[in-house]
C-alpha cells in the first residue's frame, strides 16, 4: 500500500480581527465558547440543554453558523435567548469577520455567556480563531471511536471534548478508552495541558452536570 | 432574530486536471465513484460491503483520503483490493491533483471500479471535481433527517444518496420522508434529474442489493 503525503496549510488570515473580537469580549466580560463538531453530533442539543440549565444564572447569547436554513436558530430563539443566524452560503467555517459583524446585533453589556455554534465540520473550523475564550468539540458515539485519531487538527485545538450520545455506547460497540487515549495534549488549550473530556447524553442528560460545572467555573472568572 | 447572509464562493481551480483524470479513466474503461459524507457516516463500511459483494465480478481499486492515519486503507487492503492512501495533512478535501498523483500507483488497465473515499466532510469535497464518473454521499441516520436541508451544496452535486444505519431509524426518531423530500433535483447529476436515494444498513445489509444493482448498471456501461 502506497501512502502519499501532501503538504497543505490551513488558511489563517483572520487573526487580527479575532484579536479585535477578543478585546471586545474581554471589555464586556463575556465568556465566549466556540462550539465545533461534525454534522449531527449534537451541538444544538447541547446548547439547548445548557440554556435550560444555566439560563437563570447567566445571560446567554448564541450565534448560529449554518451554510443554509435558520432551523437551529429558531430552536434557540424558542428557548428565549438572543440569537443571530449567520448563513455562510457555502463556506465551510465561520471566520472572525463574520463574528465581528454578528456582534453588532447584540448588547454585549447584557451577555455573560456567548456560544458560537460553528458550521458542522470536523476539519475547517479548527483553523479559524474567532476571538473566543474557549473552544470545544462535540463528538458523538455513532461517528465512531476513531475520530480523535483521524481528525487530530480539531481535537488538538480544543479546551474540552464533549462525547455525546453515550446512551448508545453498546449499540455502536464504541470503545471509550480508545477514544480518550487518542485525545492528546492540546497545543492550544487555554486551560490545561490536555482537553477535558465530558461523556454526556443530551437525550438522557447523563453527565451534563460536569460540563455545566466546567462552564460555570471558567465562565465565572470572566463574567461580572 | 437577525439573519446575516455572507457571500462566499467555493474555490474551483482544479477542473482542468479533473478533465485530464476523466480522460484517463475513460480510456481505461474505469468507472470511478467519489464517495463523500460526514465523519463516521459509514463510507468505509459501504466500500467493504461493496467489495465483498462485487469483488468476484469486478476488479476493484480504492483511493482512501484521510487527514491522518491509514486505518481505513488497512481495512480495505485486508479485503484484498489494491488501495492507495492519501494523507492530506490537514486539507479538508481531495482535489484532482491528489488523484492524478495517486493514479500512478495503479495499473488502471486491470481496474473496473475505482472508489475514491473522500475526507469526512459534508461541505468542502462537494466543490472539487476529481474526474469521477459518479458522486455519492453517505448520510447516516444518527446525523439527523435535516442534513439535506442544512448542507444543500453536497446533496445537489451527487448522483446518489446512501442513507446508512437505517437499522436505527426508531432509536433516533428519524423521519425518512422529511429527509427524502429535501433531496432536491441535482444540478449536476450525471444520470438523472434527482439523485437516487438508497436506504441501507451496512450492519444488517438491508437495502444494499439496490445500491449494488445501481452500481452494476452504471459501471457496466463503462467497464469492458
């Protein structure tokens, strides 16, 4: 079997605008989480459960990134928090300029926690800083336990990994140890040498409290 | 809720090389299928089942595209067919030049069916022609029934949609009618005005025979 290595670099032209966003977030004491993951991993479900649990204690806002439709944003809006939908019209990731534009539609002084749900894509979003406080990836049991190994670029830039749909571990013969072992020390993690791994089910709510505690801990440092 | 529309165009600089590949495939009577889909949708499982079913009647070859690892290629090799692994080292899709390079490692005169398993990504691969005879997307029940609506760029460039993991329809409350209705007439389909939809389970093998018949029908026209 022949293995061909092809050099490629991820485009990074937006770091300056990401830094501007970061300053805006810092000045307004907003804790911003960039939520990434494959299509259908459960990003919106996680946000809905998080809003349900923390919506009383924190003022939450959401930016929804999708190629098309405002389906997810409508779900978030129905949960009673301010939401801005970005339709990328084909683009495979959000970038810092899209976020900068979206921010003009929020009153940031009234937001504690801002979630940015990125386009469903386990590759491209990892390469684009948005000015966020933390990056997480939602990975789901049906995708298989080999995802950290096969998509290292994503799993190495995040502060936390949410392994979702753990109510289906047996159905898929998913090896949690294999998955965890392949989540390697993150090169860019803000908080720890290795991403935290939270095993959750947004359906049964199992494990969500640990994720919420993590969010309250890190968000609480930033929010006033 | 504010909706922001951001113009973006998918990069297409590789069409000339794709045309070169297409001529090479035509001259060698090779039917080439570009297999796309989200991470974990079941692309490799589909190829393994297809090789198992058709390996006696067709000479099959596989190009495996991954960001990292040769895990899938090893599975294919174990099934007894020639395979070339392309590691894109971060790139989110295969392009025509990668395929042109990989082809030098095959004896195309001895190949009838060539499968190209693209990087797991429901966005970017749709924008890059490889010179293939047909494009398919593998979409899986756990991803949700809203994927054709949310990722129209992919579902509109394919000739066939393989809805995989249908043994789990009930577990996920998946609405097959919703899914099918949102698979709209393809702008670029080679064979029909609307992509064919095959409901399959690579685990139970349900529905696979219809997919195999489709492959034999279209592949049989090309292969000698």
